[in-house]
C-alpha cells in the first residue's frame, strides 16, 4: 500500500511561475556567467560559523537578515576582507520574485563587527528555529546544510584529493530521486540521448543538499518537462551501480489533468511524452530480446526501479474486471 506524502497544496500557485523559477535556478547552476551576474544584485543570508544572522522585527519578533549582495560586498571590504570571500557564496535558489538567493559563512571575520555593520545577531540554528516563522526557517536550515556540507567535504574520501565545487556550490551531491509522473490516465516517460534507441524511462535527478525528497522531485519535473507536481507517494528504493553507484528512491507523482503540456528541456532530455495505459501494458508484456527489438518503444529491464514504478502504475491504472452478480 503506497502511503501518500502530500506536498504543501499548490493549487493557488501559478504553475508557469514555479517552473520558471526552477529553470532559472538550474541555469544559474550550470551557467557561470549568469551566476556571476545574479550575484551582483541577489539576496544573501549571512552565517558566522554556521549560525544565521537574524534581525529584530516589530513587537520583539525576529526575521532572517536578507541582505543585498552588493551591500554585503561593501560590508566585507569595510571589515578588511577582499573580494575573494564572496566567491564562497552558495546558491540557495530563487525567491517568488525570481530573485537569486545565496548564503555565505563569514566565520573568518570578527562576529561582533559583522553584527554591528548588519544590525543583527548571529544565533544558533536551534534557537533560530524557535524565533523564525513561515518559510524563513527551512530556508535558513537549507543554507546551513549547504555550508556545512561544503566545509566538511573539501576532500575526496576515496583518494584524499581536494574536491572542486562549481561556482554555484551545487555539485558534490549524491542521492537520486526517480519519479513516475501521471495525470490520472497516462504516465510520462522521458529518454536521454545516452539511452539505447527506443528506451523510455521515469524521470530522475540528484537530490541537492538541503532539499527534501519532495522538493527534489518537484524541481526535477519542473526543470526537465515544465510540469508542476501536486502530490507524491513513496514506492521503494534501490541501489543502482551505474554510472558511479547511487542510492535511488522511487516515487509516484500526480499533475493536474488540466496542465499536462510538456515543455522538454533538451539540455536534460532528448524527448519526453505521455503514454496511455494500453501502451504501457503492451510494453510490459513484450520486453525486447536479443535480435528482437521491441516495436515503437521499450522500458527499462525488470530489475530496475523504473520498471517497478511503471508496473505499479499500470496495475493501478488497469480497470477492474466486471463481475456479474450470481442469481439464485
């Protein structure tokens, strides 16, 4: 029995806005020039030895100090730091207004001096969780997770060599989420250019530090096919040895039947399209064999978690056999 893990209800949110934010954030992770431009006028959360900077609000409340990156640069220069410290900034994501969000640990500077310049206090994350409300708390927690990850993974555990982060700080990650998306009557499959000809599979992507599993699959679906997930349910997990050994967690996800227009990001996928229950049933019954390729398209092998997800969906999508009541 699949246990539904509902994401915060998204019906009031503009799907195109969410998708554009996810794709913009993804662009910043892979386009160093775009990232540098965003860093000039983005928003910054500051930490001091992993303690977030908070500012007092009205009636004794606290809020995360969100600073303009150009102001942060000026503050750092006044405190005697050069411009290289800003290069340690890590991309958090994008705000609802498509503003790039970053975090930076300034632990090498004097704590009291930074607090005075910024008009706030560095407070331990445990205490901050009791002082912050709304979406600020998980954002601050994500920032600390990313900073801690980079601080403690500077060297490869296998070779001892220094690891290299990309400018966004989004690489050095590992777990994988794989998700089968459905609109109720069809399921969505995609293929990468590296796949064998004709093979389609469920969508998958790496979980980034600081993300929940639900956030990862929502982001991946938005980035790769331009759709917004409404609800998810966990299926199962699998160790997958290719290409470099990953732990994969499998999910089912639903999208609104009224918003199913696929917009493929061709830097991620070669193709993606909807398949009917009949098409999936036929593909499951007739897998390709050596010298006998499957007509049209084919699915990953039975031992792959993607095949398991597809088979589970096919079973649930199959109409129940009609039973005629017996009469006496």
